[in-house]
């Protein structure tokens, strides 16, 4: 199964990660230089393979490169940041 790179679809306000024919999504709202992650969806067919973790890691790398701050409204993103202290400096 092929895993693509995390992509930012700004017009839809979502980061995506394609795995085969499935797409995991991290939705957000951009408020100036602060990004609010609202929810994350991983299709049941690809759950349990670390897809959500790869998606959020990639999304946060993009956020860091752009110099944005993060508001982790989504429980999955909040849990990821709690488990990865190296990302806490991104918090708004």
C-alpha cells in the first residue's frame, strides 16, 4: 500500500495523507498565523497503522516551517502534542 506525503489543501482547510485509495484528513481553521485543528478523520480501512500519527506529524512539520502557532481543539492532535514534548513550542 502506497503512502503519500502530507499535503495542505488550503482551499479546503485540511491536511491530507493518502494511503492507497483512502484519505486521512486533519481539518483546520487558519486565524492569522494561528492554526486551529478542529478534527481528524482516518477511514476505518486504514485505522491502526499509524496513519493518524503520520498525518499529524507531517502537518505539524508544515506548521513549524511556516512559523504558525497551534490550537489543538481536536482531541487527537492534543494527545499527539502531549505525547511529543518536542512539539509543545508550537502551542499558541
